[in-house]
């Protein structure tokens, strides 16, 4: 029997469908970027922090935490430095994980001098290398100290495609694989401080513009460092949800937060035009670190494990109509990939 639909009609229909699909994708992307820009400008800048801080309770962060052991990664600069300083000033023992020995030593002695707390230590580890993380964590585990707080702060936005010595795309290696490896390998020491243990991961509000994707190393399409960075930051949010679910019975709380837009060496270097256009409107590093410190100090009953936090409150993980929610179902396959990369 002969078909009644001719070949040109079928191909026209296919073309129309593809065009509509591309148009929808374009519109969703444009909506995400616009919604993020407006929401960010109103909330993530210094004025947003000052507005939100009107409802902060100063007593929340007035606690001392002598005897608590905290690890802060990327602690020699920006938000990590402010976090390490804030924890040390409240009496914690702080292990500052830095990739550069000299920069790390300067930061440790500055914090010791400013806080009078001598229990601030440098641990050198390049978090772009799984092998280095493995040797650091196995060395560190011999200390046999309980870890109360692990702050996964180290991160970067590398605009060019750079490949690490282990063959991974650099943003992914530090922001995702490094964060994943540190957390998984520190679990035994975190379990020692249960039920108080917590992992706090520093994501970015930029993740609102990205769904979760299994293209972890940006193998598809033309590489874009800023896009790769926000994809990485979305993975951190989905990972935190998964950790909370997977390790809920271990007495460890998992929280992910974003600091807003803070003026740090990382932002100045990686986003010069953003930094220039918002001159005077960005938060300080201390303001960026405020919610990290708050999460470290709150009684766990007040917090939601797996939650995303901003300015001392739980925040939505998805912007309205941004079509990012369903993508989180890809996290299991992402974890399988991370386990295979790390040989865990
Ligand atoms: N500032 C913001 O507005 C903003 C907004 C959203 C999210 N964040 C997030 O906040 C976190 C801190 O960023 P920041 O703005 O404070 O930037 P920063 O000043 O550049 O600090 C980043 C820290 O991470 C360290 N780091 C980078 N790669 C590393 C590696 N391979 N191994 C070990 N440490 C490494 C850096 O060490 P070096 O000094 O040796 O480079 C530095 O100590 C990041 O996760 C970032 O994504 C920041």
C-alpha cells in the first residue's frame, strides 16, 4: 500500500519540531539567565546581605566551639579564609587545606595572630588530584581525630579548558571530583563525631541557571568555563541531597549553601567584567562566609540535611519555571561515574 504522506511533508514536520525544540530551549535558557540576574541583583549583592541581616539573630553565631575539629578547604583566600578565621576565633581547632605551602603558611600565621588561637594548622593538598586527596586523607586519618565540620570551600572558575595531570577537566576536577573525594574519604572521621558531624559545601547561586547534566567534563559542544562552573555547582547541590539520603543514619548532616556575590581574589581573577560592573556592590568575604559559619554553629535540629542555604535560611534549589528540577534524577549515574574515576 502506498503512504499518503509524502517525504517532503515528513521532513517539513521534523524540521518544524526541531525548530520548536530549539526555540523552547533558547527561551528556557534566556528565562533562567534573566530570572537569575534579577534575583541575584536584588539578593546576592551587599545590599541584599544588609537587608537579610536585619532578621539575623546575633546569638546564633555567638557560640564558642572549643574542642571541635574543623577542616576548611581552600582556606588561604577569600571565603575560605574568612571561614577559617571565623571558626578559629570561636575556639575551634582548624585544619586549613591549601594547595600552596607558602600561601597557606601566611594565612595560618595571620589567623593565629589575629585570633590568638594556636590550634590552626596547615595541610597541603592539591584538590585537583584524586591521588593527592587519597594520600592526604589517609595521612590525616592516622591522626584519628573526630572531625566535627568539613567545609568544602575550595573552588575555581577556569575559563579555558585545562586538563589536570590525571586527565580531568580542571573545573570539574576541583569543584566536583575533589569535593566528592574529600567528603567520601573523610566519612570515617566524621562518623567519629556523630551525631554532631556536618559537611558544608560552598556552591554558587549561579547553579540556578543550570540543570544537572551527566556531561561532567563538557565533552559536548564548545567549552565555556562559566557554564562549566555553574554545572559543577549544580552537581554539588544534587550530591548534598544524595549524601543526606545515603548517610542519614551515620549522624552526619550535609548542607550546601551559596555565599551571594562576594569580592574575592577568585572573582576578580575569573570574572573581571562582572567584578568591575558591580564595583562597590559586592559582599565582603566575611559576608560571603557568614552562612558557612552559621551552619557550622547551629544545633542540628534547626537544620535540614540535604538542604540548600543562603543568608542563614533554607533557599529554593530551583528558580520558578526554570525546568531544572527533574534533572536531579541523574545524580545516581553521576555518582557511579565519580566512583569509577576515583576508583572508590
Ligand atoms: N566569591 C563569590 O562571589 C562566590 C560566589 C559563589 C560561589 N563562590 C564559591 O566560594 C568558594 C570560594 O571562592 P572565593 O570566591 O573565596 O575564591 P578564592 O579567593 O579564589 O578562593 C578559592 C580557594 O580555593 C583554593 N583552590 C582552588 N583550586 C584549588 C586546588 N586545586 N586545590 C586546593 N585549593 C584550591 C584557592 O587556592 P589558591 O589561593 O592557591 O588559588 C583558594 O584558597 C568557591 O567554591 C566558589 O565557587 C564564591
